[in-house]
């Protein structure tokens, strides 16, 4: 059966051009010259996709879209709406997406682009239909991305965005707190895209020193630096045809930001120590738990790079804002670690689940995963009980309080005061470990005995008392 597309535009020439192009590739079409006519055609024609012009007299595209959402049509009977506009107003586009539009195309049309968007809308409808069937059967959505779990409205929005962006080449910026699953979203985009047959290369920008990160990303030529005994391709080059995932992009140094900007703008780069320009076809997905706009204000991140990365933003909600996903996630991790640990099937007791659902999860999904793994290890029977999860959560909260206490202790202190406090504590601890032996303490600290005696007097430390009580004692 042919897929049906409703074409809504007040210009007859536009409707005719679209009708000709879409019928050639097998779609059934109908035309409407106004928003009111389009809404009247919906019940009988039942289109899968509606191409809707934004600017029309009387009832414009935005108001037509609002009325469509209020018609109360079942989800499977409500068409996917693609807005058409010659104006390209960002506010209009964002408003249309918020009202439920699938995508938009810009006039004058590239008919190839129009056909691609219609095909994407139909694929997304088919995915949505399959997911509705699975949910009705009590099954989870099965993305081609292991570990991506959750059916909350917030996560459904993320999945919808992944579905929209996967088939495009657009650069994506995934933002969210640590532990929310940003890399899983990046993998979902890659594995559901035409690039799935090519590699996805992951780079943690915060874990590699700057001088090494440049050669890792861009590669190097023989003799580029001491130890460069041969040519080495960089990770950008290895990701050609696929996806480059730059995690913790906010930690990238200013000099590397400039070089990455060129890759995004020109799609080419030069190896360290080289002169040849290397052309690459690579999609960039970046992720950060930092506020990049704040780092721009601080002069630590380039504004032009931010806008190049933030073509399609995806925000990963923290676990505390989608607690309805906790039972699904907990069951997922129980099954996962049960298999890995070779344990008999284990279930969460209602009381334990209540503990999990009432906790605030500062470490997000990663913390929940660690909690479930640890509970499985220490649980003796077939059930996870409250005490199996409470101990770990209490330890985490104590660590948070200790960390907060240190931060508060350092507030409104000068650098000199902070350095002296750290030095004083280091001397006291070394003195305690050496049981008051000043010569050995000085050796442990890497200073002379005379310098140690001076520091002891300056900080008011008494070696004997410090050893006896296990704390530094200031002279009265």
C-alpha cells in the first residue's frame, strides 16, 4: 500500500512541484491550499506525512499544527509534520518542533532533501509503531545500543532526537551530568546511522595530556618529535567514514580547539610535523558535563567552536529527574551482573526498590549500576534487601559530606593560608607515621632536619603529642 503525503501550501506551483516529485518515487499525495482545508482532509485521507507551509493567509502553518495536536487523533493516525518555510526563523523552527513537528525544509526546495525528510519521517513512524507494540507486550524498546534503558517522557524525547539526527551528517553536542549515559547516546546515533559499518572512535579529551592528545588526534610524521620513528595516522583519520566521539570536550586546550575547528569547517587537517592536507569524511559527536557557555564567558572555550559543535544539542536528564526509570534500570543491571557473576536469578525486594527510588543519585545511572553490582556480590540469597543497598549509599553520602566540608573549609582563604594548612597537615601525618623520629620524618618529606625543626616551631607542632593522639596539636 502506498504511503500517503498531504501537501499544504497556498502556492499552486509549489504544490504541483512537490506532487510530481513525490509521486515519481511512489507516494500517494493530496493537495490543500490552506490550513483549514488540510485539517478537513485528515479524517478521510489519513496521511502518514504532512508537508505544511509556515506562512499562509488566515490559518498559518503554526496555528494549523496547534489545531492538529488538539484534534485528539490516535498517535498512529496523527501525521508526521514537516514544516516548509522560506524564512528560516530559529524561533519558528524551535516552536514547531516543540509543538510536535518532525522536521523542516527550507524554500526554495532541494527536492532531493524533501524526499529524504519524508523517508526519515516514515522510518521514525515505523520505529514508533514497533515500540508501541513492544510496550503493549511488556517488552523494552530495543535500540541497537546495549545498555540504553528507560521509558520516561524525558528519555523518550532523547530517543526521538536520536532517531531524527541519526540519518543526518549533523554534528551533535550531548550535554549532561557525569554518569547519565552520554556515550551510550553517541553509540546509539552511530549504530542507527548510515555510518554504522564504519568505526566509531572514542577520545576522552580530559584523560590524555595536551601534548599527547594532539598527536593522538591528528597523527604525526616521522621525525615530528623525539621518538617519532615512523608515520602514525591519528584518530580523526582512523574514524574516516564513521564517527569521532569527543568526550569531555570542555577540557580541550585552546590550541587544540583551533585545530578541531578547522576539521569541522574544512573537513581536512595536517598531521603533526607534516605538510600534506588530509581530507576526511567524519561525523563529530561531542559530550560534556561542563557549562560550555560559562567557559566561553571565562575565556576558556572558543565561541565559534561551540556553535560548530552545538548544531544539534541533546540534553541527558539526570536520574533524579526520571525516577520512573529506576525500576527498569535496576532490573537491567541485575540481569547483566547476574550473568557476569554467574549467580542464580536474583530479584529486588519491594523495600529495596523503595530505597533506590527515594535516593537522589548524585552519580546518576553509573552510581545506580555500581550499587546493583555491589548488592549482588554481598547478597547471600535470591533477593536484594534494603541493607544490601543502604550501606553503599550511606558510604557515598558520607564521602559527599567530607568533600563538602573540605570545600567549605577552603572558602574565603588566601592561597598562602591554604598552602600552609596542607603543609602543616603533611608534616603532622609524616611525624605520626615515623613515631616522632624527626630525622626519618625529614627524609620522608624530602627536607633537611633543620628545615623540619623550623616548620615544627612555625606551625606549633609537638611531635610527641602528635604521635600519641594521632593528630596535630598546636602549642598553646
